[in-house]
C-alpha cells in the first residue's frame, strides 16, 4: 500500500523520489504510517494534503473532519468495533445514501460490510486515518453519560447519604455503593479517562463540593462537578474495587484494581489520602497499550540512540536515567530492558511499585515497611546469579554503593536518580558518600530526560521568532541554523489548546576517558558539562530546539521545560 501510494505521488509530482525513499525507510524502520512519515520529513504540510490528492485522483473527494459537526445518531449507525478496526466513520445520511469517511476507500470488503449492517448505499469519502481515529474516540464517547447518571442519582429519593463523615451509617453506605447508577458513574469516570489517554484520575473532597480531574498530556483537566452528597459512596465504591478498608478514613491507603475496557486489561494504582474535608483519591492508570517500549519511538536523536544502544550492550557497568517525577524514566528503562531481554540473560528488577509486568524479567516489588528496601533486595539479587539488574531508584548511599560495586563485579546495572541534568548526577552520587574512584570506574552513561507537550499537528502554523527569543535560547550558534518555530492555533482535535500529545527530550552523556579523569580530579558540574558538550553531547535545551525545528514543540514549551537546566 505504502509503495503503491508513493509511486502515485512521485508520478504526479507531489513528492520527489528522494522524499518517497526516505519516508518508506521510516515506514520500515520505525513502523510509521507512510502519510505520517511524509509529514515528519517535511514532504507535505499535513496528512490531509495527501487525502485531498487521493480524493481528487479517485474522484471521491476528501473531508477535513475537524471542520464539520457530526450527528451522533448517524455516526452510531456503524458499530464501534467496525469503526475502530477499519478506520471509518459515518458522516451524513440522505434517504438511503450513507456518506462515510474512510482512510482506505479501496477496501471494498469494509464498504460492503457497512452496506449490509446499515441497509444503505455507501458513498465513501477519504479522510486521514489519524483524524478518523480522533473523531471515533470523540463521537462514540457517551458524552452525556456522567450527567445522565448524576441526574438518575438525584432523581432517586430512596438513596440518601448523611452529610457528616463521622456519622455515616454503615448499612446506608453499603446500600449506596451497590446502587447501579452510582456503580455506573464510577465506571464511567474510569472508562472515560482511559479512552482519552489520561494518566491519572483525581477525586478531591472540599467543604461543599467534590471535584474530578483527569491528567492528560501532563495537565489537569476538570470535569463537571459530582453531587456532593454522594462523596462518601463514590470514594467507598473505589475502595471496594481496590480491596481497601471502607471503614478506615483516618489513614492513607494504597491498592490496585484491574479493569477491562474495549477488550484490553488496564491496571489502576489507587491511593487514598485523608484530608480535612474527607478523602482524596488518585488513581494512576497503567495501560499496557499506552506504554511505549520501543526505543526507536521514544524521541531519541539518531546519534543519541546509537550511544544508548552501545551502553546497554556492555557486559557490566551502571547506566543512570535522571529527571524529575513524571519525566518518563521508567518507560526508558523498560524500553532498554525489553531490547536486551533474551533467553541467555537473567534480568532482575526491584521497583516501587512494579508498574508493568514483562515476560522473561524477574520483577520484585520493594516493601520498605517490612524491611524489603532497595538495598536489601539488591543484596538478595546478587545471590540469584543475575546478568542485568534494574533498581527503580537510588535513594541513599547504601543502595548507591551496593549498585556501584555490583556494576564493577560483572553486572550491568540500570537505575534512576532525581537530578536536573546528566553532569550533576556524578556529584549527586558522591554526595551520597560513594567513593569518587568507584563512580568513575563503574558509570558508563548518564541519560537525563523530560517530557514535553507537542504542538497539535492539525492546527500548527509557522511563526517568526524575535531577536530576543533567539538570543534567550542560549545555545551554540550551530544549533540555530535552519531555525523554525511553530505554534498551535487551537482546534477541536486539541480542545483549542494548540497542543496534543507528548514526546521526550534527552541529554545523553557517555563517560568518556576525559570525563572519567574529571571525576577522579573531583571536577565541578560545570567542568563536566563543558567537557561533555565539547565532545558532542546535546543538552536538554538543544534537544528541545531540534524538536522545535521539526515542528513538534513550541518555543514556549522549550523555555518552560528546560528553564532549570540552562
């Protein structure tokens, strides 16, 4: 399909043969869709441009879904599973004629299936697949579900929960949390969050309201308020799902629950915290479908990916991934472990908590409250004949020194630190009283990373940078060549935010002989950073600028995300 489309586009002069070859190479190496690959290399402005050409070529026309308002009743003439599987959505119906937007209008099987299901004559029109996917998730969401369920709760006068937390009647509470509308309400909150790709769900109790928020692309978005009188029942329902004690409202509790949605299983990590007005619940969504464990798709520059691959192929040494909470460190480590997880190596991990399960990797959940600390677990690992060890985090000097010594005795060790950038990680280890000569000998590579919000590809537009903005970037002049900047104008697909999705920026510092000498000479963070930059390291700011040039990140995001590392 990709080859056939590339030949047509080249033949009609829409792209060059060189661009076609480059895009096809991306399709093969990174599993990109051909249309997305063309946008990525700058051969076309958007996937809609390709759809327009194909629509004209096939004489069926093309449609920009973000420009029209769909009728939910028409949309749902096509079952959700068919719509998702074949990237097709119903647009309008006139008499017995049904207009459908489809990514592949040559798929006669799909068109015949829709004709059979709907009893209509089907007229295809082409739209980019990514736009169809977004429209499907938006239109098939039961947007009125929460309000309808809330209304049904309020209409049921038989259900009443006392306003005082301390005076709750246990039998009334049990009755409330088993009530079908309330069960459906909690299920809908969770299902909607999973569908839109949220990472966390927050339920917060205040004096006169209960607030629900989803964290999407790093930002919290507020939902319509829930009925305040049902706060205890809602929170207790979640506690029961996570097998927590509903009678305990004075102490924090942690649990897990596994749910199924659209045929896939998703884990929720539940944390309950008592506040002055009641309990706050945060549910972390651990969706294996959303976990990106392919290193080629994390956002590495080619040179940085090569350096990282060389380091994780070493027989021993320690590799550190640094960054603040939520910067994607665990995903990077999982990606590395997945790429070297073969039958001839014994991989063991100590995590707090274990977020995702991987076949062939022995994962241990650290439990400090019973004495199973990172240090204790690591000592036990060394008696289990490991080849590769991953520690979720180095938190203290004892763990750091054991990890370093394990790296020097024939083991490849991965771990994380909380530091701003790669160079400062060296002195952070020495601040934990790890001897500097052990740090110099054992450390092989340090990777710092951040998550950055991406410009919405549907509404992005190129902007001109001011002289002050360019000067404020504070990077070598070589990074400013071919400088381009983009900003999202705001559209339906990105909720008028101008941003959609996230990617990562990286700073990769291999420990070269020159840097090793600096460590032995007790060099400062600034000395280490200067040497690393001289040797070709791209800082986090430089990495962000590269993504800005590619139209992926706005200049505001560059400044906001890398302000602390300049």
